[in-house]
C-alpha cells in the first residue's frame, strides 16, 4: 500500500547529493517587502528573500519556515517599520500572504501557513518532520542560499531539548569549506526536515508548528503591534541557546 511504501522510503538513508537535489527541486521563494524609516529621515523600501520547503504540520496543513533575519522582523529592525508585505512564489505561481507566526519553540524562526489549494497546486513535494532525528548519527545542512551543503554530527542539549548542537560541518561537496550560519536548513539522513539553525551552532527541532505570537501583514499590518509583539518575544529569546 501507499502507507507501507512511505514507511520504507522514510527508513532509507539518502546521500547528501540526493537530499540537496530534492531541496533544489522543491523550494519555494519567500519575499518580504517593507518600508522602513531611514536613519536620516524619510523612508526606504527593502526586500528580504529566502528559500524554504513545504513542511507538513500535524494539522495536515503545509507551512514554510525561515529565520527572522531573512525578514523585516529581525528584532533590531521592527522599531523602524512602517509597512510589511509577504509574497510566496512556487513553480505554479505567486500568492500574497497576510499572516505569519513566530515559532513557540524559538521566536527567532518564522513560519508561514499556506492555503491548502495553493500548497496542493504548487507542484512542490511536502516534507515530513523528523520527529526522531537521533535515529541518525548525522544531519545534513543546506545553505539557505543553496551555495553549499554538508554533513555534521550533533547532540541534543540537555538544558533545552528542543535544540540540537551541531558540530562543525564536514566539508561540503560543492566548495572546499562549509561555514554554518543562521537560517541554514537541517535534514535527517533519510531526507526528513529537522529544522532551521537559529545561530551558527544550534538547530531548532521543529516537531510542531505552534505560535508564540502572530502578526498580520499587508493592509492589516500595524507598526505599533509589531513593535509590542517583538518586545515581548525578546525576553523569551534571551533565555534560549
């Protein structure tokens, strides 16, 4: 049956090249555009772009995940925001998204809910969450800009079980060196999605997509609400790895 076939595939280890190629074929583009107050007065338009894959949530819906540094909502910037818009682009087309969530496990990560019809017609494969990454001795890291990929050993933090501490990645296969950075994506060796690096050493294990806060974008965006939301989340972030 199809369910048995999926279980067989989930148990099969994949090479780094297979995981990287699959990512390239199934990535969506996340583009935030904003207007921000300039330091010397007036406003400037800015664009923030990243790439992600569709992830299956436990509720059956599809989501994208990115680091807040790839958005207007890096915590140091929100005080200057006047507007914020988000467009998601897949091979089948583009869609403006009017709401984002900050991940409960680590608000430095943003997740984007996608309408079911848009996700199903996107032409992209949706990834399963790696609920037991320890089953595999290593993780595969892919640079958010697709410039490289590599493998790394990891261990779960005893002080915070939602985080994996990554060792220095082994050499990638595209270039001679691999320098991990925030926003890189982590996959188990069977190709399931572990999570995103919150900084250069720690990956957040995404086992569910629960929000610590939600922000409206587009016509419903409120600069005051964005500022107060981020201020509240900063206190939580200071306690995280």
